[in-house]
C-alpha cells in the first residue's frame, strides 16, 4: 500500500516537473523573440536616422567600432562593406 502511494506521488512529481519545464521553455522562447524584436526595431530606427543625419551615422559607427573591435572577422567584413567600420 505504501509503495503504491509513493509511486503515485512520484508520477505526480514527474508530471509537475514536466509542466514546469514546458512553462520555462515557453518563457525562454518568448524572451528570445522579444529580444530579437527589440534589436530589429532599434536597429531599424538607427539605420533610418543614420541615412538622414550624418551625426547619427557617426555615433553609430563609433559604437559599432567599439562593439566589434574583437568580434568575428565575418561580422567585421560585413559591417565594413556597409560602411559602418573603417
């Protein structure tokens, strides 16, 4: 009898752990999507403003040069081809 109760509790525990894992995974996915959306929106705003205002473009180039000083060569080559790295 006690063994059956223990097994039932273990099954409930496993079901709860699975639900928790699913909720956590969904939350992580939502956070990643929101982070990507934020990056796209901010990037689009700066690109649009950079096209109209040289001072914005200069500021963006300064930030990019700092951010990608030690980044991947592929990224630096791409940014260089777009005029954001010297």
